[in-house]
C-alpha cells in the first residue's frame, strides 16, 4: 500500500461492474440519489412546500389585487384576456424554475463543499454522470411539485381555458429539468456562500422582466431582443400558449431552447464534478 488514495479506482471498478451487472441496473444507478433525497427530506416537507408560496402570493397580490385595476390585457391570440389569466401561466413557469434552481444550487453546494457527500458516492460504482443526473432529477421533482400545486390553484380559480393545459405539467417538468441542469453546472463553479448573490442577481431580474407581469410589446425593441434571450421568457411563452389554447409551431422553438439548455447543463455538471472530485 502506498498510503495514497487512488481517486480513479471507482471508475475502474465501475467499468468492471458494467460487464457483470444487467444494463437495466446500470441505467438506474442515478435513481439511488433520488431515493436518498426522498429519505432525507421526508421530515422536511414543510421547507420544501414553502417554496410554492412565493408565486402564489404574487398571484393573489398582482393577479387578483392589481389585476382588478388593470382589467384586461392582450393575450397570445391577440384577443383580450383578464390580467390574472395572463399572469398565472407566467407564475407557473417561475414556480417550476424556482423549485429546480434553489435545490440545484444551495443544497448541492452544501453537499459538495461541506458535507463532502459526493466524495463518498464516487467511492462506489456511481460515476460523475450518475451523480449529476441523480441530483438534477431530484431538483426536477421539486420543481414539478411546485408546478403541480400551482396548476391546482389555477384550476380552482378557473384560469385554465383549454384542454392543452393538460400538457402544462410535462412542459413544466421539462423546464424544471433544464433549470436544474444549469443550476447544478453553475454551482460547481461557486467558491463560497457569497457567490449565491449572483444567483439572486440572475433570477430576480429574469423574474420581473421576462413578460411575467407585462406583455413583451411594452418594452423598446432593443430590450425585446434581450428579453427573448432569457430562459424564463421561453418558459412563460410555453405555459401561456398551453393555458390559452394558442398552440403553434413556435412552441417547438421554445422547447428546443430548453433541450439545448438541459444538455449543456448535464454535460458541464458531470465534467465539473469529475474534475473537482476525481483529480
């Protein structure tokens, strides 16, 4: 024995196990992290559910309260719609984003820098890709939980006007997956808790200016181009289209945006985890 820890040994043993284990078992290794997260958070359900309250408060304050003064606005179809019906799909998208991002940043940073949880995981047949996919999947589930709750509120308030809204939940899960992937990738570059101020610096302006409360046409043309580059804008466009029933081929462009975003996030997160923990 040399007295040093060979950090590449798990990868070699994992490669050996792949020749022995059934492919289905190998494909499901990332599920172990999701099961662990469920067990750890089973007593912290109140903290998880509390994240759903913020967009709900915005809906009640801005949509119902302020909406009584605004009246109607122009919807995706060009026809007038109530302000609360205009705001609700945007807050649904924001709810999925918040649930995914907060779990993929704060929680993962704690596990990575302080709990050293991933060091132990990578001493098993789990690899960096398994860790990335498993943690992103848990963040996706949290974002999906928020989306389910918000959809129930929209249904109770009569804000769903089309059968296309049935696709809002899988769309919200896809959005949450993309935000979780990018969130975890960004977390691997953070050095201290102070860096999380940058997360808020990104999320808050995106939440306020991504046509959440105002139509895109209120902005000057230069700002309209900038808003169209924001991820939340594309999520809001998807949710508004499905909620109102205005579905066309433009949705494919919005979905493609999140497909690229998710792929980049998973690749970067897996490589960074491997670089940080297997060097």
